[in-house]
C-alpha cells in the first residue's frame, strides 16, 4: 500500500508540546487514513486552542482541512503582531477577556482576581464542567492539563507553563496583553464578585471592634457580601501585586 506523508514545522511556543526530535525543525509525518489537520496536530501533542494560524502549502486553512499527500504545514501560536486580516481565522472572536481555571490553579485564580480580572474557579469542578463553562460563558480555559485543552468544545484555552503562581500570573498577563488592563482591588478574592464602595454605617455591625475604630473606607462584595477594608492583609496584597507586576 502506498504511504502518504506530510511535512510539519511548528513555531514559537507550540514547540513546548513537541518532543526534542520535532522541536524547531521541519519533520516528516506519516499520514494514516484521512485525518483532519486538527486531529493530526493534537495527535502530535499540541492542543488546538494553542494554535492561531495554520498554513498548508503557504495558504491558510482552518481546522477542518483534510491532509493530502505531500502537504507542507506551518503551524503558528498566538503572535500579538501577526497580521490576520486576510488569513483563515480558526475560531470566532470573543470580545471579553475572562477566564475559567482548572482545580489546580486556585492561587492563580485569586491572583487574577486581585489584578481585577474575571476568573471563574471552584476547587471541585471536573474537566467536563470546566469545558462546558468555558464554552457557554465564553471564558478562556486556563489549565495545566493538556488533555483538557484537547476537548472539542474548548474554543479558547491556554496551557499554563509555569508552576509558580506569580510566574503563572505574569505568563497570563503577557499572553493576553493584559498589563495595561490591571485594576487591583476591584474583585472579591473569594468568589470573583465585583466590589463596591460602601458607607461605614452599612457594614459597621459586621466589623471587629478594632476595625470599627480605625477604618472608614469599606468595600462590599456584591455576590458573597464579604466586607473588605485596608487592614493588615492589605499591605501583604500590595507586596504581592508588586511582585507580580515588577520584573
Ligand atoms: Zn465575594
């Protein structure tokens, strides 16, 4: 039986998913049957949400393209400067940058909330639920699990490379160009709800005595009713913010 071959070259951060024999170089891939480019890319180890552009024989194609003998593919990750004007877009445009995080990324979720970003997180959510939330609420799925990103209904997602939550936060800020959009202390760290400024009288009954005596500025989570003020942990959070945002 005649064997078909395709030729691949993956660019930039997509090489993180490849074995060293395939990193940063052209390689030959034996094509079995009649696979789509999406299935082939994922079989090679790269989750589809990480891919931003596919060129087949120098023409852009979408995920439904079927491999043909002799095809030459260049596969690109997200590049902020990529001119996508006339190229085949791989997914619909989402206007808002908001996230859903897997159960292992609790700290990253809290840090993203601290930075002011909408970060959905629960520590008891299974993979299927996460994928469904990502799809139905148009949230970018952040995960350390490559398999989760390969789920069909995941449109936007990102495999978080770093292990350390501060580095993870920087990675997400960088990947989604969020440095200019940081608005600290706007969201509840516990539940992701938005904070609103409230008068002392509205919350005084719920405050510890010392807090009642020393503080006059308070914020209330609109979702879980947690009260925030600039107490002892505020300076710790400031330090954490400085760590995340300073190189
Ligand atoms: Zn809350």
